[in-house]
């Protein structure tokens, strides 16, 4: 239900962009289809809601569904009228136009359609995998405060990542976020457990551009909090995720690491046929003090979190050797996806 307003906005945009009846029908099936429509999936969850939630959310859901159905009907009438008008248009005669006779057998010019960027493909696939596990997703500010980016995540003043050679500072308090982890605190402050949320977005660090690093990159943060969260659950979920993304035969291994905001901390590696074991994400059990900083009682709840770079995932998934290609804007490269 948290995604319902966004779904409604996307549906209205898709309806308005449809240029023929086939495209419009695809939009209708995607959002209002009886089996797999986005709104149909939400409606299927209503029986599990409490009576109070049903009274509160039911009218909102019905209103949005009625608006989309009306908009689809109006758009269909417009498209039908346009298609009818096109059928009635006859090519001008030779005498009137001065051109060669119209020949419907001549092949038309190829039309180039746009498509998703490889990073977008990976981010959407990650979101789909975790959505299957019950995760929602949220966005957050890229200009962040020192408090949320460092302090509440237990990153001390003398930590190397806080050096001006590593972080883009705007002033003493504001900076360009160095990771999407601040969304852990922001989400905990506004929501009560159980929590399952992803936070995809851009992050910034003072890295020299090379084949595997850029100062501006994508990251996806994940957070789960409930009464029974465990490190074995975390490892099972990440193993499931890797095999859904890269294939069931993917080899995965875990090993201990150290992050200030998780204890214990774990890194995950995937085996690559040419490059061997490659680290793809960091994770761990959320530190009790981080839970306190988010307003959650660590004596009652536990949580785990993970962070991954879609850039690196895309490079592994599509066999890309240089991360700079993803941001080059070179259509010769991008048109392959």
C-alpha cells in the first residue's frame, strides 16, 4: 500500500504515453489485469488487513482504481478516433501532389526505440527479487547531514572515510552522501518494526576514476528488522539473491569483515570464471547502538543490513570490464542492452 501512489502516477503516465490500442492494452493488463495486474496484487492482500486498515485504505484503493479505469476508457476513445481518421486519409493523386504514386509495398524506414540503461535493468531486477521476499523501497536525499551519514552509524570523527580527501563536504554539517546507509536511520525513525526496505540511489566519494571506481556511483541499501532476525537468515537471503541474479549454479562464499554499524559483519563473494572470487556486497547484523539511534529498542528487536553496488553487479552480469562505459553515453555500447 505504501507503493500505491507511485503505482498510480506511473500508470497515468503510461496511459498518457500510449500511442495505439496495443500499447494501451498492455498498460491495462500490467496495472489492472485480473491475474498479474499491479493493483490486483494489492487487492489480493486486503483480506489480511485489519478492519481499521480496510476502512482507511479501501476508499483510497477504490478511488485510484476507478480513476485509472476512467482514464483508460477516455484514452481508448481518443486512440480509436485517431486510428479511424488515419484509415480515411487517402494519398494525394499524382496531379495534385506532383509526387510518385503511393506504393504500400515499399519497406518503411526503421524506427529506433529507446530502452533501459543496463544499470536500470540491474536495479529493477534487484528490486523485483527482494520484492518477492516482502521488501519495499524508498528514496532519500543525496545531500546528507554529517549526523545521519556518519554519527548515527557509529563512524567516529577520526575514521578515514570522514577525511576531506574521501568525502565531498558542502560545509561542516552537509555533504554528498558517501553511501545509502543513512536511509537505515531515516526509515527507522519513521517506521516501526517489522521493517523490510531497500534504498537504491546515488552515492559520492573522492575516488580517482579507473576501470572499477568512479566518484559518482549507484548503491542499494537493504534493511530488515524484526524480533527474530538472525545472521543465518541474512546469509540464506543473500545466497538466494545471488542465485536469482546470476543463476542457480553460482558459487557464493561468505567471510568475516568489519563495518562500524554492523556486528558481526560479513562480505559476500561470487566466483567468476575468469577473475576468480569477486566481492559484490557487504552486510551484517545491525549494531544495537544503531538501532537505538533509529529509535528502536535493541532488547526487543534485531536486524540485519546489506549494501551493494549495481555498477559492479552489472559489470559481472553483462561481462563489462570498465565501469566508465556505463556512464559514457556511447550509444554503440548502450544499444547492446
